[in-house]
């Protein structure tokens, strides 16, 4: 079967923390006119909401419920993604140390990861996306 000529690709960039995934993904997405699906930003947005709502990072069911009740969006901009949480721009806040550390604790919960992977698959399913994350190539 021959792919349609205008079909948009799904590009996955996988690797460990600090490997440069975000930098490469952002540049590639901008060059191609694709969306950069930054999985870490999604976890950080959920971690921020958990902080704001005083939800324990160890309470897997409460975190999944919080995720289900949240609207996490990544909007491309010239400087990289804008991260929107329930319509609010939290781009700078999700890069702060407390949120980054909280995201590490949130992301180890299997049910949270399952929910996030499903959202990432939905977001990237139509193509035209550069996906990056520690297990984006194997899990998403």
C-alpha cells in the first residue's frame, strides 16, 4: 500500500533525562510545522495541579481522578510549547524545581502513566507531531 502524499508523520524521540530530547524535538517540530508533544510537560502540569489541590503524590486513584478532571494542552509557540492547565498558562511555573520534583513522584504511578499514555496517543494519532519523552518510543 502506498501512503498518501500529504500524510503527516509521527516522529518519536526517546532517551534518558538530560539527553537533549526537548531541544531536538522543539527544533524539529518548528522546522516541520508540527506540534511538539512534550510528555514531561504534561506530567509537570498534573503535578502542579496536585500541589495546588493538595493531592498526595502517592494517592494513585486521586491523581488519576485529578487528571481526568483536568484539561492539559500544549500549544506551539516560537519559544517552544505553551503549557495550559485548565485554560491557564503555566508554562513558566511547570519548569520550577518544586513542580519538576513533584512530577517525578507523580509519573511513577502506573495508573497515572496509563492515563497519560492514552492522552498522548490521542494527541499524536493524527500525525504531524514530534513526540518526546523517556519512553515515548516504547510505550506511546
